[in-house]
């Protein structure tokens, strides 16, 4: 019989687990002073009865966009106590259509709108009336690229501003997609990008300081070596400059130390944590793939596990784990047959290969002359057994 003592024993590593959770936002955000100031200066006019210009925030994933904006929004709310300005934060993964955005805005800001069943025209009129009393509304649209019919939403809000004599509505858009700008209709673009603010990726050095700050708050004194923190920062800095990734490695390393009964997080735990976090990310990528991509990837993994048939025939035992494009296609067609799915043309197949390569799930090279003429050689980006395990589960789940 196990004893509860085992589970209630105080941790040798953690002082406060929450500090390492993805939801925790520290009071001080190092290396974001400039961005925080810019944000405040953009919003400040609303506190003085003037309409802030719209602002577009761009930066790669994990560069602190969300946490910086939320922090500034909180400060803004503390200052705007006279009812003349309001700020609302929306994640557009959830509020992903113009109506859903407007409905949420109405429910949050307008009195009497918290019940179901108001149509867009009523909400629109309600907003005009609210702002018409000289009030300013700031709508933060985080992950704005997730909104379907964004042009329509921006148009509606811009038109509202045109109708208003006093008061106004401003938008802060946030995205980590570089290409978004090119996809927007020119009118939407010029509205959204009145002001721009970039969040650069963190350097290894910056990540090390960010991790240091968390480690001091979240871990017990002496429960980590400075080397371990620096290693985690260096790994994340080299890969992506993504603070979320850096923090994931560190918290995983802490869990590993705890589970294995260590009283310190060292380089060894950080290295194992890196491998585990890598695999989690790969798993997420694979699970999100469309079915045909998954089948092609499965074909690559299966052949990688058994070795290239052609290479064996031609006595090229040492082909560095590369497979021929043709044999993968054959395998993919067979797999599709087995699963009673129609297989796609060779041309679609090549575009799947491209997509998979872009995600880093495989690498391709053109073969030199001599090896079966000109062909693509393909290699799996991750261990075959792992990839097959993830795919078997995912394809079962997907039906
Ligand atoms: N300067 C910083 N200091 C401390 N922690 C930070 C800093 N920047 C980011 N973080 C932490 O990193 C994680 C990711 O930050 P955040 O969610 O703000 O990234 P993001 O830029 O919004 O990324 P995405 O584009 O993926 O939404 C959070 O847990 C946050 O607390
Ligand atoms: Mg974010």
C-alpha cells in the first residue's frame, strides 16, 4: 500500500509551481521596456478624451506580445476610473468572426447587452450611443489572423468612427504571422497599421536573464545550478528566441529532477527536458496535419524503419537514411488502399512533401546523377519509431 506521505512531501525543487506555469505573468517583464512604453504612449490619448490611433503589433511566437499587452491593459483599467474609456482584450482563436467579436464587446461594455440575442445592427447602434457620449473604447484583438472576414470587422468599426462626432473605437491587432499584411485588403491594411510595433525575438542572453528571474521566484535556493539556467537559455536562443519554449524546457527539467529524486536541476535534466519538449512540439505538429500529409509521413517513417528497398537492391547500403521519392509514393498509395482512402496524384504528393519539409518533419535533397537519374531523396526529421507511434494514435483518433 502506497502512503500519502510520498505525495504530500514538500518538494525539494519548487518553491512556487505557479511561477513556472504558462499562465503566470511576472510583474516585471525584462527587455520589454521599450514596447511597454510605446504601448502606453499609444493608449494614453484615450485617458485624455482623444482617440488613440490603431496599432498593429507583430513578433514571432513567445516574444512577449500577449503578456505585455495584458499588463498594459490592466494598468489602463486602473487609470480609467471616470467611465470615459474602456479596454477589452479578446483572443481571436475564440472570438473568430466579426459577430463574435462585436457580441463579446457589447456584452462586456454595454449595459443591458449581457443577455443573448442581439443582432449586429442593435449592437452597432448600442456602440455608437455609448461612444457618442464622448467615450473611448480600445479593442485588443490578439491572434487577429484567426478572424474570418477580418476586412468586414475592420470596415464596421471604421465606419462607426466615421459616424461619431465625439468618442471613438480603436483597435490593437496582434499577430505572429508575417504574411498577414500581404493578405489584407488595402483599406483594412491602412486602418490597422496606423502605428506598428515590433517585438523582436529574444537573444540567448536575454532568455537566460528571463529564466533566472523565474528560477529565483519559483525554485528553492540552491535547487538549480547557474549552468543549467544558462544552458536552457542558450538552447532556446539558438532555436527560436522564444521565451515560452525556454520556460517549457526549464519547468520540464524541474519536473524531471523532482521525479528522479534529485535536489538540484543540472545540465543533465535540461538536456533530457529539451528532448522531451522537442517531441511534444513534433507531436502537436503531426496531430494537426491533414490526413494525406499524415499518410505520406507514415510512409516515410515506415520505410525509414525498414530501410530503403531500392538502396538495398542497388547495393547502396550506406545511403545515410535517405529514401527515394518514388518508393515513398508507392508506399503511400498502398497505405491509402489498405485504409480504403482514395490516394492523391503524384503531383499532390509532391506538394505534401514540400509542406512536410517546411515544418521540419523531413528533409529532402536532389540526388546527383547516377543514382536512378534525377530524383528527390528524402529523410525523416525525427526518430522513425516515435513518428510512427504518434501517427498510429492520431490516425486512430481521427477515424
Ligand atoms: N520579457 C519577459 N519576461 C518574462 N517572461 C516573459 C517575457 N516575455 C515572455 N515571457 C513569458 O513567455 C511566455 C510567452 O509569452 P507571450 O504569451 O506573451 O508570447 P506571445 O508573443 O504572445 O506569443 P504568441 O505569438 O505565440 O502568442 C509567457 O509565459 C510569458 O510569461
Ligand atoms: Mg500571444
